C-alpha cells in the first residue's frame, strides 16, 4: 500500500533525507524493541495491578465498577479516533523503507484525521450522555473518561512502531503511568474520590501523549506538511478495513464490560472488569513480542510471502506454548489470584476468571493468524468480515447470557467468540498458505 509522498524509487540508505526502516535494521533491533516493549508492558500491567487492589478497597467494587463502565464507553471513541491506524499507518511507515518525507506526510495526514475524529467523537459523546438517563446520571464520569481518548490521539504509538523505535514508547508512557499511580495514592482515599481517580488516570495519558508528540517532531526529525486532499483520502481508505475490524473486535471485548454495566449494574461490571484485567495482564506478557514483530512481518511480506509465512509459523509454536502454560496457571489459581489482587470482596470474580482463563492462549494464536499474517499480507477485507461476524455473534449471545448469569455470562460469551475467531482465521491462513505453495 502506498500513499502520496512515497518515493517512486527505493531510496539510498545513505541519503541525508532517509532514516533506517525495518528492512534495513539488524535483528538486534528486533530484540531491543521486544525488550523495550517488555519494560513498557511491565509498567502497563505492574503499575495498574499494584494500584488496582488499592482502588477496589478504598472505592468499593461498585464505584470501581462505575469507573470501569465509563472507561469502557470511552473505548468506543478510542476506536473511532484510532481508525485502524495502529495497523494501517504502522504498515505504511514500515513499507516506506525509511524515507523521511514520505513518513512525515503519512504522520501529518494521520494526525489531522485523528484530530477531526476527536472533535466528532466529543460531539457524539455529549449527545448520547445527555439523552440516555442511565448515562446522564453519571455524566461527569463519562466526560472525564474522554480525556483518555485525547491522550491516545496525541501519542503516536503507530509511528514509533513503524520506525521500530519502541524505546520511546516505553520511556514516555512508563513515566506517565508511574506519575499517575503516585497521584492515585496521594489523592484517592474514599469512595467519594472516584471521579478524582478517573481524572488522574485520564490526564496522565494526556501528559504522556503530549510528550510523545514532542519527541516525534523534536527528537526524531519529523517535518510538518499540510496534507493534500488526495493524501487524506488515501489515508482514510487505507485504514477503513482495519477500522471496521478493530471496531468489530470491540463487540466481543470492550462491549461486554459495557453490556454488563448496562444490564447487570455497576457491581457486576466491577466483577467482570476485575477478572478481565487479570486475564489481560497475563495476555499482555506476550503483547510486546506481537508489537515488535508486526513491522518486521510487514516488511518480510513485501519481500517474500513464503519466508514470511514460515517465520510466522515458527513464532506461533513458541508463543502458543507460553500462552497455554499461562492459561493453565490462571485456571488452577483463580481463587488465590482474585483474593490476593482484590481482597475478599472480589470473590464474585472467581468464576468469571475461570471461564476466561484460556483467553491468553486463544488470543495469542489468533493474533499470529490475524495480526502477524493476514494484515501484513494485505488480507484486511476477509479479516474484517470474520471479525464483524464474530462481533455480531457475541452481542447476540452476550445479552441473554448476561441477563441469566450476569457477569459470568459475559465471560462465557467472549470465550466462545474468541475461539470462533481463532478457528476461522486459522483455516483461512491454512488455505492461503497452500495457495502460496502451489506452483
């Protein structure tokens, strides 16, 4: 995929106007990027998991559930403003082979679109919150949660990933999370401080986003360009299928938290959110590998489909093994984990944890099939169709299950849906690889 501003010939890596691209970077950089992302991932999960028991205890599960519910609603607007750029823009930058002007043009086009979508999202948020009584009664929480969306727009994760400079992500986001965590312990002591707790979490992301944007321009030599209409249209087209895909994914991830809060109340939303955070923390141990591999797979896919397929399958074997071991550990230790992390008041989350304990394994496998294989090979449309179907299936299944089993029903629904995605994407890649090997 190309955007306007991409050079008509491959640039010379010694030209003054080039920066190293993924195809030019030694394998040592891949290891460095994985290590940098593990530092970030550690902060992303260790810090919240250190703060989470404190928040649950001082706020109570119901107020914590309200925060989780507001944050889950804000995630819809994060999806809108991301517009699939975390994959499409990363892929485009990785395929630029380090051309500074081409990368700068992509960056400016993406940021302008994301800024406009942020304004649109704010208008939609106000209209929905003011018109729905269940949301209007806690409107301040939903408005404050939106600042996290702004922080996500400001921080160009997709840019740092595309140029394989993940250490900047680790340093900036890590520091902002540490500052936010410290502020929570200082300013949050009672259930009445719930809104303050949400504001601290949201504003720490804004601080990190502003710092990331500064680094991108001042330290890494990005240049400002006014995007042309054609560049904006090409950028929107490039991200559309992946936007649909990521939006559909939210129908069986983020939507379950929101549905539990809407249908079963804040307490059940708290139980489900607590259980899900434990699972996501374990799953997050593998995320740095996925993030670091994606630009490398995007580069390999443009050179040799055969080599890229075999590389991804090797990755699948050991990632799948690690994730399976993690899932077994969560299932066996669900009770102690819940009590240690959240106290006795979180016992309602134990059956949910057991139901979704195998998500790290299921998601790790589907990530290799979908993110590391289908997206780099340009199979955005079939992936989008698979995920949209899965998302609709989850919503149709989750609503009755939540009404019957409350938060546990949401856990059952998401496990079935994620398993469906893994099986279907696996079958698609199997057929695709056979076609690749056919003379």
